[in-house]
C-alpha cells in the first residue's frame, strides 16, 4: 500500500505537510476536513453548531470510508479522528500512518498565527487554549501512538524538513 495517512492534533502540520508530500510524490492529496466541507457545504464550526461534535464525527467517518481502498494517496485527517476505534482500525489498514506531533506551546503558537483557527476550528472546551491543548493531548496521545507506525515531532521544523523526514522513513522501510 502506497498511501500515507497523517494524524495529529490541530496545527501539527498535517495539511501543509500533506500537500507538499503529495506534490513531491506526485500523488493525490486529500484532507478529511475539506472532504467534509465539500460533502456538507458547511465548515467544521457550522456542523458543530448545527448538530454538535457527533454530527461532525459522523461526517468525518463517511469521508474516511470514501478514502478506504484508495491507492497512492496522502491523507491529512482531523485531529480527533483517532477517538473512534473504528477509525483507528480503518486508518491502520489504509496505509502507513504517521503521527505529526508538536509541543502544546508550539501548537498554541501556530493556532494564534492561523486565521482558520477561529472560523473552522471551534474550541473543544472552556479551559483556555493552552489548557485545552494539554488536556486533549493527554487524552489523544495514547490513541495517536496506538494508531501510528511513526511519530515525528514537528516543533520548530519547516514543512520541507518534515516531508524530507517522511520520505527518508519511507525509503528506509522499503529497504527492510
């Protein structure tokens, strides 16, 4: 299987890295959040406002199911996709899963710099941004770890450096 699936928390670099990785490998790039927007005509925030996180997660599962069986695709997933055991299992069978991680401070800094954070990425709690990030990472990190074949800490790394790391891992895995 030639597909690469990127998982990780918000602003860990999944979309930017996925786009560049797809470009460099000359294969299709898909983003599950974008697929949900295309399917529903609504942003993540609009879906959550209309039906809660359960509505968004349902649409996210459909997007992932649409990708199942795809060959040679780079997929950037939503940060919470690993909260479903069904999704974790599906991801592992779709290709090589790579967890892009970053420190809570780095994630919070990237969120401040990302114009989409407010519009398309609604808060998940009332703990303040850094407190929410830490709490969510405590909950999700074991799920990311369970799902991923590899983990790359993207803190302080440029997109190109992360892509180079993924390509190196892929090359090393091909030699085994």
